[in-house]
C-alpha cells in the first residue's frame, strides 16, 4: 500500500473503510484489495467504471508500484483501463473460480457499493492449472458469470494466457514445453463463443501465444 496516498488495510469489516476518514494503518499484506472506491465528479455523465476480478496476474503479483506506464497500477488489466477510466481491482493471488463461487459475499458487497458499468474477469487460470477439466471450468464460469451479471454490469471475460516450462528462461519459443494446453485451449474456444451472460471477450491468449494454440509464450 501507499500510505502517502491515504491507502492502508484492515482485517475487520473491510467495507466500513469506504466511508472512513483519514489514513488507515500502513501495515502491508499480499492478499489484499486496492482502494475500494474513489468518489468524485467527472466531466462525463455516467462514465464507464470497471471492476477487475482475477488471480495473481490481475492482482499484479511480483510487480511494484513503479511499474510503468502508470505508477501504482499493478496487474496488466489495471494498466489497460487506468489511464482512461475509474477502476477497482478485486483480485487476489492463487484464487480460483471455486473459491469465488463458494464465498463471495464481501466481494459482491464491494461491487454493489462501487456500482461498476463493466466487470473484467480473469479468474480461472488456477482452476485449469489445478487439474480441472474443460467442462468443469466452463460450468464454474457459468455460475460465476451469473453471480456477476446479477449486478447489472456488463461482463468481459479474459482468455487465459499459455503456461509452459522452459530450458532457457523463456528466451526462445522452441525450448518451451506447454503445460495444461489442451484444457486451456478448449476453455478459451468456449469463451470466444460469447456464451450468455458475458458481453465481450478480451482475447489475451491470441496476443501472448507464439502462434495459435501453440501453448508457448511469444
């Protein structure tokens, strides 16, 4: 957290901090959300406002506040929208869709308080790497999408980037060995069909893979 920005954290009644006054404690924690809401006036009536949900890459694990282009924005999805739109990142490393579907009360309460126009979901990569079948991941996504869509926000689903091992630190494509590629490709293909209730697909896989369905990083 950046205490000079008035950020901090609390283990008790997190939503109570939305309307708090003054600085919160500056103790650090890895499993935490960024500012829940920044309220103010804009020159645009009813502007787009985003909530980002996901696991480590959406949270920005192993990144720092100095990551460019926008210092303080951690996670590639946050940097995607932060220079243009208000956004709140409700992501956490190692999270799975199953964990969200099992216990989402606080996060859904935060979403209700924010009132986003769009929700970008990246969660699901850990379900795939954890050994779930494509059909299971699809079923979990449907349950999650229905919960998110109940807020009235438009749901944007991210496709999942490749995962691989490498014998040369990922400096070449040829020395990579894909992991979990079959399930990942099947789930991504399903997402691209734009199943209800999602409104759009952010096709990250197509950008990050060396070639279509190679399972290797570009």
